[in-house]
């Protein structure tokens, strides 16, 4: 304004610039606004992209049979589409959790000034601020009716970090399942065909690794660690102020950005071009022992256990074992054991 640096006239840094506010209320206000903006602009669109790609694969693989696995061991038949529908549902639930935290993030403590009483702030300042901030951000903000809570505690941000942590858990589970189902190509499960990202081993020529899935897993590690930090920071408020604001918001924003970036590359560079090895899946279903679980209501658990034990010990198919034990004829076995119907028993 034409005055030397440091001059306090005609604009005074405290009387004018800092009027009606304190770092104690303005900093947590900015923490909330930044979190809301980053969630809406970055993470939720990236998760929507990932959910969309998983849903596409769930539809594409709807009739592709696979063997379910529990305790890492063969279980009963299901479809690959059902597995991917579960993945898509996890991401949809994660998005819903983030959205459910949004109303509390949109409540701002601005106007609490030093300790939450609103000392030196005019009546209506908090509402006017929320209206102006909301107009700029395109979000509806409202004043916190308890400025004390909004300044001394940051439970809304810890809650949001918890939702981010759940998203990380979901993405890690999905990435690990896909990595394992795509393991091989000759000596692993090999049921999924992971797209070639162009990267190969520096010592083993032609060896391709599931690097995108590995990125997602490591991003999840970081977010889980960030949430531990946010939890500790959120619990570190003393009386009317929590001084751990910088480390708390640093980790929340980093988690949002890491998850957004990893969700995008997961969707676009892995899920979009993922395919199934139909021959490998069909072979696994044909060789599976526990398809005979469908016989439990017909011949009883004990006789079915005899079939699976004999098939495993003698290297037979379950069908051959059932016939050799005299429990069923081949025709009866074929009629009663239908892996496709086992994936939707209510329709059978």
C-alpha cells in the first residue's frame, strides 16, 4: 500500500488482518475445508472409477466358474463374477463411509477465536464466514454450535481417517487376491491373466511381476500407518486446544492423495485389462473335490467324506470315487453334482 515493509498502517496485522479470528479456530477450519475439497475432487472420483471397472468385470465374469477358497484351501464352486462383485461392493461401501463423514467435516469452528467462546468476534461472523467459504468451495458449510469441541478435539478428522483406513484395507485385500489369483504363469494359480505393464525382471528374462498390485498394497501400508498417527494426534488435545493439528492434517491429506492415485492406476492399468484363463479355471473346477458337498442332503455327510478321502488318496476324480464306493451311479452323480447350479442354490 505504498508503505515500507513492516509498517502497521493503514492495515494492522492484528487489528485488521487477524480481526475476529485466531489460529486456534482458523487452522482447524482450514483443515476441514481442505479435507472436504480433497475428498470430493480427488478420492471419491478415483474410487468411483475403480468401482466402475470392478463392476464391469463382475458382469463380464458372471458365468465363469471358479473354486472358492477358505483358509487358503479349496472350497465349493462360485463364479469369478461373484468374487468381483464382492470387490466392487467393498469399494462402494468405502465411498459411502467417506460420504457419511462429510456432514461433520462440513461443520466449521471458525468464530471460536482463542478458546471457543467467540471473544472479539461479532455476532453472526461464523455464519457469514461459512456462507462465503461455501460459495467459494461449492460446498455447504455450517458453524459448529460448540466451538470448544471443534478446536479442542478433531474427532471428525479422525473419523474421516478411519474411513480412509477402511478403504486402504479393502484395496489391499482386493489387490492381494488379484495378485494371488494371477500367480504363475505355469506354477501358480494362474486363474487371472494380469495385463502386461511392460516391466520385466532385471535378472530373469521375460519374467513379469504384478507391479500395479504391489503399488496398491504398499499405498495401503502407508495409509494404515498414517491412521495410527492421526489417531494419536487426535487423542493429544489438552484442555481447549489440540496442538497436534499439523501432523494430523498432513497425514489425512497424504492418505487421500495416496489412495486417489493408487485407485486410479489400479482401475486404469490393471482392472480395466484384466482377464480370466477359462481353460485353467475349468480344469480346476473339474478336479475339485468339494463339489461333492452338494451330495450332503442326499447321501449324508459321512459318505460324502468317504468320497473326498478316497478321491484324494487314490488320485481319482470325485465322480470315480463315488462310483467305486457304490454310493452313486454315474448318472446319479452327473444329475446331482452340477457346479454351475451350486453357485446359485436358491435357483436350483
